[in-house]
C-alpha cells in the first residue's frame, strides 16, 4: 500500500510549529532544524529553504558571508520578511559606518520587509534606512542611538514600535524628529523598556518633559495608540511625568502596561494622576518591580480602582520576583489584608483581576513583554 504524500499545507504547518520563536539566540537552532527538514525530500527541501529565507540575521561574525551571498545571488533576500541585526556593542562614527547597516539597507532595498530588529546600532542621523523601510509593519530598536537633525520620513505601515534603551548619543536630538504622527501615521502599539544599563530615553536630561524629551513624542501619537507599555527598571519617571490631562489624550487605548517601584506614597505616582481610564480600555497590567512593600501598593491600587469607576476591564498585577508567595502562606502577612481588600473591591466592581508572578527579566529584553 502506497501512503499518499502529505499536503504542502500540512508540511508548512509542521515546519513552522517545530521552529523556536524568532530571537537572536535561536537562529542557529532554526537553521539546524530547517537543514534537517530539507533532507526529507524535494518538497520539504523547497519549503525549508523558503522558510530559511524569510528571516535573516546580520552580525559582525556573519557579515562577510552575507555580503558575498548578496553579491552573487540577485534573488537572495527578496522573500525576506524580517531582519535581525546586531553590532554586538560596536560603536561607529560618521566616518566609520558599520557594514552591518549597509547590509540591512541592501536587504531593505530588495524586499518588502515586514519587521526589523536592530541591537547596538548607531543610526547616526541615517535617514536612508527609514526611507527604504517604508514597508515595515513593526520595528524593535535595542540600545540604538539617534542624532537626527530633521524629521524622519513617513513609514506608512508601521503599526508596532518597541524601544529598549534607545537614546540620543549627543544629547541634542529631539524625540519628535523620530516619533511623531507624520512619520508614524499608522502606529498603534508603542512599548518602551528601560533597563539599568544606562539612563536611557532621556540620558542628558533629568525631566522627560523637557524640550526634546520623549514625553512630547508619546503625547503626539497618544490619540492613535491602542497598546502602550512603559516599564522602567528603577523608577517609572516617564509614566509619572504624565499629568491627569495627558492621560485623557489616549482616547483609543485598549491595553495599558506600566511599572511601579518602591513605596508609591513617597513619589508622584501615575496611579494618582491616572484619574480616569480611557473609554475603550480593556486591560491594565501593573508590573511590580519591588514587592517589598506590597501592602502600600495594594492600598494605592485599590484607591485607583475606586476612582476609575465600574467598567468592564481586566486588572493584571505581575510581581517580577517569582519567589513571592501569592496565597495565604505569604510570609509578608502585612500585605494579606490590603490584598484581600483589593480583591473584594475588584469583585464588587465587576473587574476580572489576577495577581501572579512573572519570569520576565530586564536582561532578556526580547521576551520581556511576551506574557503580557
């Protein structure tokens, strides 16, 4: 009896489901798996090679090989959907532009790229990258610096932007030159993550609201955002800089993720300035950086919930430290009553509420927002 071959659709599904998520550290594993699939037969080989060409990684170690491939194969990169580029800490000057940038621009020129991730890349006022990236739907910039002197070109289809420790190298740039409604007319998701590596987003200024600060850019695109995440490792200075009036401009926001740190009663907290929730909000996620004073945190959250009124939305509280017990065996007995009171208030107001621990770490910025 001859067993009929599997349909192409099923083979594609098997291949995609077998591959690990796209990360800088999973490209090698993906390559080995696809090479194994290519050995099955000619149909598997074609599909494996097609999948291999969809996602490209550009590194210092592999830039020479990629450069040779691009030079000798005209069609290489035309089917690329995403590029992941990292200079591994290489800092370039205007006279020493890394070849990595040139390779990224070459792929952008050949393909209708949907996603771009760049790590440790000095953009150095380079607008050509964004001129060629007009097909981008999402972009992640990690530890990348800007020195733009003019407004970035319009990236018409960009819907998602994830900034991790991005900053202005010379301290003179303005975020509005990069993040604004004209350059990003379709932006719906904005995620900002600041780790303890450097005082990013605003490295030369103490106040995010100063001229050129990122607050002005956030407010400029606020009316179109549906998802906003702002998490800062030591102190939520950006979120705390937003006034009650500022929060009202996020009229279409559906999902909001913010972080807290320390005793909220000792700081100007976004929990106090966020007086009214956006009308379309579906969920609020609170990322707890320091669980040492949970009693104060639960009390302040309960007060905020009482202000926000009765609406159908979800409240998620995630404790970064997974060793904190979340049941009645919690050694922090002083937090049990405020926690119970918060849960009662949430229930009375019809909220779907969840308190849990999170394995997310600032070191692994690529997966930080995965379970949010």
